[in-house]
């Protein structure tokens, strides 16, 4: 048999080879494009990728285009359509553009769209797949119900001193830097890499709150926790390839046992959580942090206070956590709360540096609050600051740290017709997207969307915001569980910063702002600001 093939090959002419090569190329082309009529068959407006296999998002994966720009470009192409299709490699994605339809997917018919899609294997990455973000169906429901009491007002209030200590530590560090500068005979403001500053702060907060570990990453920049956290959350080239492999051919990636998380960092956090739990149990230590609440949840003892949050009964879970579950949740709190919080802070500082009027108004509010509290902000005082709240909301609108969220359909569903789209059949396994960044910049939803204007979120104006057009923390029952915690952290950090310093633009940061290419919400040239100590 083989001899026959060899004989045929040896007799093949150049024309035969050309024919074979053309056939192969045609086959490949058809394989790479046959799904591209997917949306046409479903009656959904869409964009057709220019090249086989590559879809519409390749540029972001290759680091050739900023992800927010790409999402906005796709969104604009879909103008006039409530649902618009595009391709992530060969995978069709339904971009839900119409806020009324976003409501259907994220709230009204949430049961059909409860899950995110999988980007890791349960076997290779148990810590990553067992966390709240990646859990699915009933297991997600149980975990969410179990964890929710850890994020109620009273629990977050109890963590206030831990967060406050970290933000005060950062302000103190900046003053020390300033003094050192003067001692060295250098005049002029502190030139600060804000991303580095806020990343260390976010690290210290999550270390103390989620893992029970005290760090001062400003003073001790090489501490192990910070180093491991960076290793865990940095998307190296190899990790991007693995991530893409899970998006393009999840079954193959799973069969190959590809790991998304660094093994060394996973082991570090696993050992840390297990040993801290053991120590607390042996010594009877109690600390008002998330780890303690997770330990209580493990014993089935975590409940919301009776008078708290109107959803108290929803919290009554029978589900108990294992030690591995605790590690998985602590790790996701780190993962989800480290980069997002530092990004939110960087963009807010950037916006304030470019809008001195808004900064001055905020400083006045901060000064008044400081006077009232004798320089020791309380939880209630921070929560009562309306302009601070508006500034942060507006920064999160213009620069949402999470650019888009997905929802995977788990049961065939017909999306009802709307003013902007006919009814759409969405099948089990199909992926929908809420394009957060693009919604926040749509001129049909926001007046002058590229203008930084905290007044949009004032008591007088906020009722004008179209429901489901603003979603920095996601939407519906699956929205960010750490929202209140994150907002408190961002508020405390900003209050400490503007109480002590004027934030000025730095020549190192380009203006107008351009996003860095790739997936991270970064800006070209980095986040640099000049800080000038205030004399209040
Ligand atoms: C400014 C900071 C933050 C932003 C902008 C943010 C944003 C988001 C978004 C957009 C989602 C997806 C929601 C959806 O699919 O609808 C999410 C989920 C999540 N976030 Fe955050 N987040 C922030 C901080 C935090 C912090 C500090 C924590 C933990 C302490 C946290 C924990 C989580 C978790 C566990 C989930 C998954 C929830 C679930 O699937 O049930 N996040 N976040």
C-alpha cells in the first residue's frame, strides 16, 4: 500500500503538486471561514473577519491594538443594531448593545445566562476553576450565597481599619520620599509612577484582608507576597498563548492539561492559607478579615446580621467550604481585586490631575470631612462624601478597569425583539458579551461621553442615566461581589492622597491619553503624576 503511494508521488508532476497544494489551501480556507456565515444564518447583523481562523480580536491578543479601542470599534460597527455579531478567532460572539436587552441577559433571564465561559481546566488548575468567578450553575449559586455575608456593610465596616492602615502607610511613604528628595538637595515635585504606587497599595490591602498577612510593599518592595502576587497575575506571553488555546480549542487545551496559573505562586498561596488557618485555630486568633469570614463559612457559621441588607434570607446557605475552597476564594479576591483597584486609582488620579477644578472641589470636601473627624476619617464620613463618590463613578465610567464581561448561554433562548433588533435565537453554549467600555462612551447614551464630568453622578443628575448603560462592576446577580469593598478602598486611598498632595500632570504621561496595546487597561508611557505636598 505505502509503496503504491510512494510510486504515485514519485510520478507526480509539478502540475499535480500545484493542484494538491491548492486543494489543501482551499480546504484550510474553508475550515477557517465556514463559521463566518454563522450570524447570517441566525439573522443577526455582524462583521466578517478579513482572514480565516483569526476572527476580529486577534490584534488585541497579539498586542497590536488596545482592547478598549477594539471593543469600541466593534460596537460602533454595530450601530443601530441591538445585537451585533463578531468572531473571537472562529468563535462567534453576540455583542449585546441595547441596554434593554442587556437587562434581559443579565437580570430578567439570568437563569439562562448564569455562567462565564471556562478558560481553564479543573484538573490542571483546581484553585482557578473552583473560585467564585469560574464556578458554574448550582455550585456557583451555593458559593455566592455562602460568600455574600462576607461582603455586607457591617463586615466591610469591620475591615475599615485594616484598609485605612494601608492607605495611611502609603501617604506616609510619599511624605518620606518627599523629605528624602529635599535632603538630597533636589527641588521640585515628586515624580511618581502611580501604577507602581497603587499596585503596591492594592497588594497590601488584599494581603491583609484576604490572607491575613501584613505587608508594607512601599518600604519592602521585594516582599514575597508581592512577588508571588505579581507572578500569579502577570499575563506572560506563554500564559496568553494558553489562554488563547482555551478560547480557541478548549477540549484540546484541557486534554493537554495546560495550566493558566503559575504553579509556584499557586503553591505559595495554598500553603499560606492552610498554615494561617492552622495557626488561627491552634492559637484561637480572631481577626476581622475575609479569611476569618471564609473560615466561619467553612463551619457554616457565616450569616448576615438580621437587620442587614434586604436580601438576608438569600444568605442562608447549607453549603460548607473546604480548605481548598477557601484558598480558591482568597486567590480570586486577590486576582479580581488587585489589578482592578490599582487601575481605577490610576485613572482617577490621572483625571484629577487633568481637571484641577474637580480636584479643588474634592479637596474642599476632604478638608471639611477631615476637620469634622479630627483627621481620622470614619467609615460613615467616607460614605457621606458625595463629590468623592461622583468623581470615582465618573472615572469608572470613562476608564472601566474591566472592558467587557461575558455570559454563556446554558439553555436555548429566544432574545425578544426590541426597537433595535429582531428576536434572536441564542443556543446552549453560545457566548454573549456586555461591552462595558463602549457602552460608557456611546454618545447616544451619554452627553459628551469623552468629557470628564462628575456632575453626571450628582443627586440631581444621576436619575438621567439610562439603566444598564453603566456597569463598571458588571450587572445582575453575577455582578462583582467585591464592589462595596473596592469602592471603599478606592475612596480611602484617594482621600489620603488628595488630603496630603496636589496631583499634577507629569510630562512623562502623554496627553491626550492613549491606551497601551494589549489587554491591560494601561496608558502609553505609563501613569505618571507629580505630587506636591499641601499646606492645609
Ligand atoms: C474597582 C475595582 C473592581 C472592579 C472594577 C471590578 C469589576 C468586576 C466585574 C466587571 C466583574 C464581573 C461581573 C459580571 O460578570 O457581571 C467582577 C467580578 C468579581 N469581582 Fe470584582 N471588581 C473590582 C474589585 C474587586 C475586589 C476588591 C474583589 C474582592 C475582594 C472582587 C471580587 C470579584 C469576584 C469574586 C467576582 C466574581 C463574582 C461572581 O462571579 O459571582 N472584585 N468584578
